[in-house]
C-alpha cells in the first residue's frame, strides 16, 4: 500500500470483522393475485334494472367521475378509432343484456379502447317508446369497464348508437 492507504486506515480507525454464519436472502415475492371470477353470470353483468324515470332521460353522453373532460371531447369528435361494434337491433331486452355483457368482456380482454354499440332509436318499439336505447345506456353507466360514452354523430348512426371508451387494461 502506498501512503494513501495508510492515511485511510488512520481515518477509519479500528475495524472489526463481522462474523456471519447465516446468509440473508431477499424476501420471496408474494404470489400474484388471481382475479376473482365475477359474482354474476356472464349474461347478467350485475346490472340493475332501469329506473322508472330513466326511460325519459335524454342524456347523449356519459363521463365517469374522475375522467378528464378532454377524453370525452376526443370521444365526441371521433378521435378514438372504433375498433369493434355490436348491433343489438331486433334483440329482446334480456338477449341484448347478455350480448352486451359478453361483448364488453371480450373487448376488455382484447384490450380494445373504443367500441360502438348500435341499439337503434326505438322507432319500431310498441308505443314508439324506445326499449333498448335507455336500457343500454343505463347498463353502460353501471359497468366499471366503461369510462365514457357519447351518442354517435348523424353520419355514424346518430342517437341510435353510442361510442364507448373502455378502461385501458394493465398488462
């Protein structure tokens, strides 16, 4: 050692060797959490029935609390490409509910970001009161995978369809 080595030893002072007879290993990672299966049947989606006053609701868009308004604006302007669509025309209410639930589950699993749901305007419903339109919009509000939806512009189906922005899945 040179003169520098001696100075270092003087600075450090007395050194005592630590004797270990055990080796400490890093803690093992906890096992990955498994996703619980849903508490409902695939066709049920856990959605509630449409409230009485919801049939008269004319909301053409929905935004989940906490979602930036700019996301809704982009969805409204068509800046998210529609990756898949589902047409519910002619289906009974329970059939439409099952199909919508399956479609959203499949879209979420495929990591789709924006989908279109065509529910129709309800012009051929008995009494000319739409049945699917208010129910589909109500179910979309209740689904945790849905961040926002807007009625499609007239060129894409108008008030008979909605573009739905889905939650981005973590990898």
